[in-house]
């Protein structure tokens, strides 16, 4: 299915709570606060009072002291106070397992959270500095240390902007069973945010034909949420008259513009004597499915607690003094992956995810049975692999203390309950502004008969895709497009310089200016909208943008350090210009033309070299190269002032010579170099 990529999206950074999260409060000025032991630094973390809420509350205030000063010569440098808090935020966030045989798209609201940092500096117990920083977003996820050192929070902005990866490291072109549960997750950390998210499918059949489907979609997903998309073959709903060979999936917006990468699944119609599937949490704290086709072995190990009792007088013959007080049954599962058929090295390395996981479930015909991975060591690389498989040992978390063999039970009657909506949240458009609609913030479980809350209190976020979701509704009191905290205007140059090769001949590239209009974005908290505007600036601040929009100017009056007694020569086209001074007393021949390349001297340079310093002299020529017979125009600037403008045609050998100095310049004057002069030769 050909959905063109939505390449205009602006991705915002997220901070990973399973890696290092730190912050430094800059040291107070030692001139204002000389008695350093009276200084105290405080960092306050503020988070929403409930997932999805825009009301922030203080979570924790961390006290600290500044580092001892670093003495450099006669100067002392103060580095301020460092704080680390990844564990605090990580403890607030939680992953959400897909329901058994989930068939619809859901949104996860507790895998990410916005947070604010407030810096406070106290001197003698009195606040002297208070600084509230712009909100940021954190996600319960982690990278290997080597990857984190290079990417850090830019993974979800820079990397995702280009790759659009689903939140998994499993290999593409996965082989799946017809009824296998399979899920993909995608982070919504970009603007403009889609109003509809669609699962788009290209089904490829064994007869070579293709069909296209949109089997699932969801509305009202919000910024910072993660969507969970079931993509098993049984979800696709393909043509029953044909045999499905493989299928390709991606997600798109309401305009059928692609948001994510493509992923391809191949259906395995072969019979396997043994086949099981493990659902486990990955490093993004979403869930992958691992299909295992190797042999398995289940073992029940029973531990008994026994005692002896006194034999009563006249006890019958079958009376036993031996007595079992209690017994605990642990069931274990040893299961092999089966031999890897393709991408052996990559599949073997991917098993690291299983070993590092924190949750495992055996997918059965009735539920997701919780497991504990007993295996703690894995050989994940082999330079000379043959047939490769791995075996893992699991323990069933639930103890087995009895035996029975019953079919799947029908639903049992329960005391009727319902989910009561509480709190309100504004629905925002693609740019963070109010749409005129609101919806409940959370759902609280109540008994129908008495209309009282279930005890213990049971509540959950009102998230799109939840079966109890309460939809949004219109509030006429809300002005559509309004926002309490609009973004400030940004007019800022790029940090990249335009490649001069993209400019017209004779011009040099400069930075581009990025302009983001005031109030383009909105936010429900101070700094929210500015963070979105900054994210757009960062997405545009690239070499490609600078090459397309940067300035092209003549840089004849450039800045350079020239040795005393010398002048400097530069050109916009050094490969087409040669400078030379022939047959002179010491220091001898000078220049960078081809005939000088065999000469040894302090002022002999390679052909095409630029920014060359020469001793002051008026005896220089310059040679311009080109196509024989073609016209040319050359301008010579002295310290940014045009001094010579010559035109002509190249001779039969493809060059022409001119005096560099002591010639009638522009306006008929004469000029010659003096110490520290800068000469720029431009081929127009």
C-alpha cells in the first residue's frame, strides 16, 4: 500500500528513565555569596496529579550541596550541584500488557509523563534564586549505555524523525503462525498530531495477488501517548477464498499519510509438532511475542513440609505417625527456540531482550500465564555458527497445590458495576490548541445497585481504545483555537552553514534564518507551547534546510590571520585559479601553478590550494583555467574592495594570464599589496 510519508512532522525529545537522568544547577556567583558552606541547592520535581492531567503537583524536593571548587592556577571554578532522578520518575511510570487476544487499538497513558523541574538556591536558609524550567517528557525506556552516550534524549526526536520505528528491536520479516498474538507500539511525540490513527495492511497471497485493508483505527489519541496496535494475522481479516502468504503493516493518519516504518510478516503454514509463544516486555517496556518451535519439557516439583505425631493408644493399623503439614508445587517449563532459519546472528542477539525482560507470559488457549525466567546466562554470539537454537528455563509464577482438568469456564455472574467519569481534560488540536471539546480525565469503578465506589478504590485513565472509554463532547464555553499559554515567536539562524556549492558561482553560503510565528502552538502549562516551537526549530536546523534556504553572499572581506610582511590570497574557485611569481631572487619561485609542482620552496603550494600567504611583492600573476575559447569574467578584491574586473576568452590551451597588481584597476587607479592585505579572486 503506497501511503506517502508524512515528512513534515516535528518530533519532540523524550528522556529515558532507564538510563541516566541528571540535572545541574549552576553555581551561585562566588562574589555575591562568598561563604559557600551556607549555600544549599534544591531541585523540585513536579508531575501531573493523574495521568493525562494538566495540573502539576510537587512530587519531591531533592536537597544537595555544590561540588568542591576546582582550582585552576590562581582561579577557583565552581561547578554547582548535580542531581540524578531517573529512578524517581521511573517508579511513577508503568507498562501495560495487552489484554488476552486483544483485537482493537488502545492508547497507553502511563508509559510516559510530562514533568517540570524547579531550581532553588538558598543562602543562610533564605531562597535567593528560584527558576522554573520548561516542561519535559519522560518515557519508561532504555538504551544500551554505548547507544545512550551518543543518542540520549535525541533518540525519540532525531532518530525517530528519520526512521519512524515501532517500539521494538525484533527483526523485520518475522515468521508467524496464523493465530499468533502479535503487537506493535508507536510513540505519539510529534506535531501536528493526527486526529485518526489507522492500521494499514497490504496482504500478499500465494497466487501473487495483493489486497489492501484498513482493519483498525482509533480517534482522540493525545500527544505523548503510546498506541498499541494488534497486528496478528487473525486481526487482518483477509479474503477467506485465498491463502495468505505474507502481509505488510504500517500506521497512517486521517489523510492516509504514513507515520511509521513498514513491517512485514510471513505466514508459516507448516505443521510444527511443538509450538508455543511467549509474550514479554522489551526495553521500551512494550511487549514482543517470541514464537518457539523447539521441544519443550514441563516438570512439576513438589516441596512437602512434614511432621511426626504420637500414635494414640489402640490406634488402627492404617494410622500413620507421618503427617504432611503443607506442600507447595512449582511447575517449570524448559523450552527451545527451535533452529533459526534466517538472520541467525541478529536473531541470536535479539534474545538478549528476553533475558533482560522484567515480565514474561505464556500465551495459552485461555489466558496469559505469568512466568519467571530462571535462565540467567545466554551465549548471544558465535563467530562460526552452525545450526543454532537456545533453550530457556521458566518457572510458572502461580503455585500448583492441587490437580484438576476442566474446560474453559463460562462467564460467572458478578455484582454489577460501571465506570463513572471524573475530572475534565481539554481536547487539543494538532498544534496544542483547544478544539472546543472536553472529555473525562479518569474513570472510577462504582457499584450499580448502591452507586458507591468499589472498595478498594479502582480507577484508570479515560484512554481512547479502552472498552469503557467515555468519548469527548462539545463545550460551547470554549473558544476554538484558544490556548492559555501560546508559544513565543522564534527568529533564529541555523547552526549549519549553506554549502557554497549550492550557491551561484562566486558566492559563499551562510546560515539560514528559521522563523516560527508567535502563537503557532498552544499549551495547557507554561512552557508546553514553547517546547513544541523549539522542537520545530530543532527539526529544521539541519544541513539540508540550510542548503535550501541559507544565504549566498560575496565574502571578499573575509576574516583571517595574516603573518606580518605577507598578504593572503583566496578564491571562490581555487581549482580554476593559479597564482605564480617566476624567476626572482630569494626566496625563489612562489605559487601553486602546475609548472611549479617540481620546485622545492617555502612558498610552493599544491594546485587548487586556497588561503595562501605570500611575501609582499607586486610581481605576481594569476592564471585562470577553463574551456578553450570560452568566455570568463574575473574580479579581484583587496580587503573587500573591488580593484580589478577583467573579462576575456580562454586560449587554445584552456587558460589565460593576468597581472595580479600594478595594473589599471577599477576606475583606472593602481594598487599593490602591503603587509596583512587580503586578496580575494572571484570567478563570476
